[in-house]
């Protein structure tokens, strides 16, 4: 996938950092591993940036309609490096969590369905 890390401002006011691939549809944008960065100021004067998932979901790709995007721009080199390291840490953490047995099996909950890892949800 020929993609780049972009900063996307949504009509909701959220600022999302994600990979965005080559557009295949003029009406939709697919965000891959969308994250939100929050700035934390410590009393010592230090500043740290905390990355969180845009949506707490096991899915890694989310498609939104372009009319929900106010602006989209290429991320700076510093933000790109921070984003890539954050995604790598989250993937590693997800893999570790998947290895842990939580005591529940697939189908233990009503209406629970197995989802394809590459499934994309479209938001309108």
C-alpha cells in the first residue's frame, strides 16, 4: 500500500493521525491504525505525548465519508516517527493480550460474531 502518515481534522473536532492509502474512491477515506495524540503537561515542566486509539476496536482500518473531513495534511517527520513507534507498541501489546487466556471462548456472549481481521467498517 502506498500510504503516508497524515493528520486529519474531523468535523467532530477530533484530530486523528493515521496512515491513509492512495484514494480509490472520491467519496471515502480509509484510515489505517488511526490514533489520537494527547499532550500531557507535568508539574516539573516536562511535556509528554500519549497516543490512544481513535476507536477502541480490534479493527485496524476505518472508512469515513470525506464530507466528515475538514482538512488533511501530511504529518511532520517528528509526528510520523512518534506515530510509527506508537502503532508498533500497540500492535505488540495487542499480540501479548491475545496470548493471554481471558477464560471466555468465542460465542460465550449473545450475538457475538467472529470478525475478519481485515474487515473495514464505514462510518456515515
